[in-house]
């Protein structure tokens, strides 16, 4: 299966590129079948202007924005469970967190 993403101006669409590259790979391989629902091999391409990039490996990180793109936030920490969970969720979104502890 081929997945392509484009940026810039091109005379073709991403789906057309996926079909063309997939067809070439299918013709080059011997004794193969196409399974779009559960592919054995995934080829990912990024096309930026006139340059093609083949993505070999992706490293997944925390979900959300990259660190430094969000402003600082203040987390009110109490003795409860929910304040720690909400703080962790903000950190996963890329926020820099300052803490304020209070106890009634």
C-alpha cells in the first residue's frame, strides 16, 4: 500500500501518485496480491515541490503540539486525583506547566 502527501504546486493529485507508484511496485514484485485492508508493506512518500522523500521509520512521541509551541500554564494541585491527571494531560499537549499547591 502506498500513502503520499504533497506540499507545493503539482500537476497531479496525491491519489494519482499513490496509484501510479503502487502499480509500478505491483508489476515489479512477483507472485503478490494486493490487500488494501491489511497491507503487509506500507510505503509512505512526502513530496515537497520537486523533491520526493520516502519515509522509512516514524518515531512517535507525546501527542499534541511540539514542546515550546504552547504558552505556560498554571496548574492548581490539590490532594485529589483529578488535578494530577489534568496536569499530565496538559503536559502531553506540549504545555509548560507551573504548579500551585493548595490545601484547605
